[in-house]
C-alpha cells in the first residue's frame, strides 16, 4: 500500500485525465480490474462512474491500474492528482513504479 493522502470525495477535476495519454499497459478490462479488486465487474463499472478510475474507449470500459490501486488504497489525494493530469508527482509516481509502469512516465 502506498501512503494515503486525503480520503475520497465527490469533487473531481473538471477535466478528468484518466488513461490520458493512453497506454495499453496501464489499461485493464472490467473483468481484470474486478479480479484484482475482488469485486464484481458491475462494481468496477460503478467505480468508473463514481470515482473516474476508468473511461470508455471504443465503447468498452478500460480501467487505469494505477487509479484502481489508488481507490483500493483509499488514497483520494493521489487519485485527485492523477485525474488532474499529474503523472510524475510524489503522490502519483510511486503507483506507476509499483506496477512496473515507470517507462510510461518517460513518455508523458
């Protein structure tokens, strides 16, 4: 678990930058995310709508593995920074590193 920041709230940035820029290595299907979180795909879809941890691409949900982990860690501060477009700050970068996605940071 990464150090927690503030808990989740319903306030999100006006422009939610989940999976932007898009890199397939960061993206999960609903079923993959559900397995990681040990919840149903329906719950993951609800989290995508409520917490903005994913977005529809080509009509199908894709979930950010780092945003999902932030949600599972109850790290609202990190998720807010991520949704605001931060990928390299001290709250967000550790999630990319923990998931072996540090290479994505070099291209963002």
